[in-house]
C-alpha cells in the first residue's frame, strides 16, 4: 500500500452529529480519522463541542488520549486549554463539558462505557 492510503484529509470530511447506541449528544460532533475494520469503530477522531455541550461521565477500559486543538473544556474539574494534553489511564473515568466550545483530537483504543447520562 502507498502512504496515501493511510492519509485522512480531515478538511474534506463533514462534521457528523455524535450518535452512540441510538443516543445523540446535543452540540457534540465527530469526524473519524482512523476507522478500525476489525472492531467496526473509529479509534482516532476529532470531536467538536459547541458552547455549553457536554459528554456524560464514562469509563475508558483501555485509556484515552486527548489533545485540545481549539477552545477549552473541563474534565473532572480541570480546565484544558488549546495545546493541553490529557492521557487518561486504563479504567479512567470522567465527563467532559465545554462552556465556550472546543475541538479535540482523541485516540480511544476501546469503546467507552457510559456510567451515567
């Protein structure tokens, strides 16, 4: 395969509403950067929160990596700003909210488990 087969042109992709197990998260949008065929899910994504949007408290069985590309968000009482990086360890739990809106780069090796909505 050529290197071009592994490149995702994110600017040419449209933001899609975040819908998981039939539940739409208002004000949260996603772009898939790397879709994993064997598990039938995206493991690397861009996530965009509109001002006031949130994602419920959840568990990361295999951990997660977040890099704030734009704006800010709050995770477990900590404010993350543009350029900040969070490495959530396996079985780490948190919720996410953004008062002003933000765009995040995420790597999520395994599906999250929603604890409360």
